[in-house]
C-alpha cells in the first residue's frame, strides 16, 4: 500500500497577519531543510493568497527572506498545485 496524504486546504495553514509574521513563518519552515520543502510551498501559497494587493512584493523587499521572489513564486505555485491535486 502507498502512503496516504492528507488533503491540503487553505485553512490547514494557520495564517499570520502581517509581513513580519509571514517572513518569520517562512524562515522557520525553511530552516527545517529540504525535507520540509512541500510544507514551505504550502505556506508560500497561503501567504500569496492571503496578503493584500502589493504586500507579496513588499514581503521580498522589506523582510529577510533567504531566497528570491522568483523562487517564492515557483514554490507558491507548487503549493497551489498540490492543494488542487490532493
């Protein structure tokens, strides 16, 4: 038998409110290494959906996120796709 995966939903990822809180959450998940890449993708997807217009871009300019916005976009898209396919 294969592994069972739980269905991802927007409510499954607790959502911080401000940019600093999102940055802290992103950095915390990323610090756990490559084993948590899918969780990071889900967190980035949730952040992109929940932040108000323009805040996603400000997240990359004003916070200490250790990768580029492009990487964040790609991981966020992966998280969105995972949410639709599971």
